[in-house]
């Protein structure tokens, strides 16, 4: 649970009961992911593989490094600015 404090900073509360479940798709638990097949670590960050992203079945539009849906950082920036602006 996350809420905003009086200065706009995030305050983290108790861990939800379903915290071990991937928030992107509730039917796949984080413990079901296989390192090397579904993800790998790069500079301390977990990077999802294209194989896993395809298995997940949709684009999250976060310009993932291995996005199989061809959603790039440039497209994300254009969508953030508004329609028709690149």
C-alpha cells in the first residue's frame, strides 16, 4: 500500500497479501518466472525477456528493453507529449 505524505512523498505501508504476484498479470506469480528464460539482471535491474513479454500477451507501453511489440522510447515520449507530436 502506497500513499502520499504531507509533502507529496510516497509512504509505504503494509505489504499486501498478494505482493508475490506480478501486478502485470495476476495469473503468473513472480515465483513462476525462470531466470535466463523469462528475465535476467542487468546492472542490478530485472529485465524481462521478449519471450516472456510475448507470453504475457500485451504491451505495457513502458518502452521495455526487449519489447516484442516495437514500442520504443521515442514512441513513449511522443505519446506523453500528445497526439501528433514527435
